[in-house]
């Protein structure tokens, strides 16, 4: 097990390197870079115009020349130097990789602070959403899936399946809008806040009051994130248990007179949960990276997903690559943890015999 974990950890470095290099080359070819946007601002086009029109036109037409822009050549060179674009492509790539090796992600082009500081500031919001959503999803979906498998074909199974199908069909962002309309003062009840993670008077509250206020603000965004993963995981758990319940060893255990609870949780659970454990990395990645952007935007939460999107739009390359590095590293580590969790469910699994 230790040898397998070490091999997987050793593979993380070349994987990170390949992903960073490929994305660096792709981003360099994208139009409307930071130099073009800075020139657009100098010319009075503004940030919004730079993204959609001015900078896009500059990059599309290739007219970043001094005479075409009508700017002082020294000013253009100063802008390129400010963003590091006065160096050749290979030098910029090498500088980025050497800095990343020291976990130095540089400074944001447009936010006036370090990328590490930005990530540290935004990460708690995304972690709050992701961890709570994942925890609630698993605490609800696994027992529900087991009960659906045990009572397969019953009225409970049919009605719960109908709700699960509806939950699977409704996108998280649409469910979030419905929650706001119903419970956040949209048209009906005003039970929960629609924006932010804390109230304005959060600092003046007691410790218990701060905990209640924090959880109160999390109810709607976490509920919106849970809906999609809840449906998928419940069906996965049910189908996995149904597959194991029909096997011969279950029939033999029942014939020996073991109680149904002992058969279900002493024999079936360990084998059936392997498929569920295998889905943990994918579920975490979807919650943290795929679902966080829209939910953070709808509920006005200032997290990593929203920050990375805004950085991509404004071509804030240090923030883009810093969050890309974080997301990639986090995803690779989650997949490794998912593999190691197999041994917690079934100690008979031996990774030491694997070559990778």
C-alpha cells in the first residue's frame, strides 16, 4: 500500500507539469491578453469594452503596433514589461515553472495582491460549500439507497425514485433559483438570505450566533449543490446493493440463519460500497469545480470558482494558472485518497501488487 501511494504521489509532479505547460501554450494563443486590455484601458475603452470589444478587436486584427494604436512606444514597452510580455515565450514559461516549484504563484495583474493571498481569502467559501454538500449528500444518499435496495419494488421505492428522477433532471443552478423564489423573499417566504455567507452584523454576534448565522446562510446554496449528486449517488448505491444481494454468498449467509441486518451490513455492505467509494473522487471534483461557479454567482458568494471565472474573462493569467494548479493538485490527491479508501471498506484489496 505504501509503495503504491508513493508511486502515485511521484506521478503527480509530471502530471501537473504537463497540464500547466499545455494550458500555458493554449492561453498564450488566446486573443485579448492582458497587454491588449491594458492598452484598451489607456485608450479609454474601459474594462468591459476591453473584454468584449476593444481588446478583442486589437488582438483579432493583430494591430498592437505602436503606430496603429497611436501610443508612445515607451508606454507600450512599459506595459509589456509590467506584465512580463517583454520576454520570449520559453523564458516566461520557465519563470512560471520555477516560481511554482516554490509555491510562488506571483501577483494578480488587476487585483493588486498576491495570488496566494487571493486563494487563501476565497478558499474557505468554496470549501464550506463543497464539504457540507458532499457530507450531506453521502449521509442521505447511502442510507436511502440501501433502503431502496432492501425494499425494491415497494411503494417507498417507487415514490422515492420519482423524486430522485426529478432531482436528477433539475440542474443545480435552476434549483437554486427556485429556492430563492420560494424561501429567500423572491415571491413567497423570506426564511433564508439570498446573498452572501455572513450577515452584516456578523462580527458583533456571539460565537454561537456566528455559527447559526453561518449555517443559516449555507442552507440554500448547499441544498442546491446537493440535489444533483444526491440523485446519482442514491441510484448508484441502490444498484450496487441489488447486484450484491442476488449473489450466492448472500443466499448462503441467510441459509445459515444470520439475521438480515448481519447479512446486509456484515457481508453485502463491504462489497457493495466499493462502487460507491470509487465515485467519491468524481463527486468531490464535480461539487468543488463544476458546481461551485454557478452557485457562487447566484448566491453572491466570493469563492474560488467565481474568482477563477472572473480571472479568465479579464485575462488575469497569474490567477488563472494559480487556480488551475490548485484544482489539478486537489483533483489528483482526491483520486489517490479514493483509491486508498478501498482498503478501509475491504482490507482484502492489496495495491502493492499493482504496477501503477
